């Protein structure tokens, strides 16, 4: 089965950085328990407060079912993280593995 990587890129307000990092840590803990293969948050080198979230799924099916399997707390955290993003700064990329 081909893996899928889902990437969200965005910038957050400088004043919300600490709040953002706290929420991202909690989200990572919950997502591990929810069966996601990997979830990581990176800050773009040289661009403070520009982040990328990488979600790694074992298969296309796992990726497509991800939203259906979330508990309420995960949904709340994802909405809060989305609210912290500067408008017009969000980009989404979905990558499908072609060579296993």
C-alpha cells in the first residue's frame, strides 16, 4: 500500500506562538493515540512563526478515513490551530507514494 503525506503550511501571529506550541504538543499526543502513523510540526528555517504540519498515513484509505475517526478533542484542537493562522497564509499539499 502506498503511503500518503498530507502537509499544511501556514504562518501564525507572533503573539500566539506559545499558545500554538502548547496546542500542537497536545494534538501530537492525541493523534498518536488515534492511530496516525506520524504527525510532526516543523518551523521553516529563517522564517519565525511559519510552520508546517506533516501527517503520514499508511495508506490512501487511512488518509481518506482520517476525518471520520477523530475524537471531539482532536477536532477542537484542529479548529483552534486553524484560527491562529494568518489569513491567506495556508497551503495544503497531499503526496502519494509512488515507489514503495
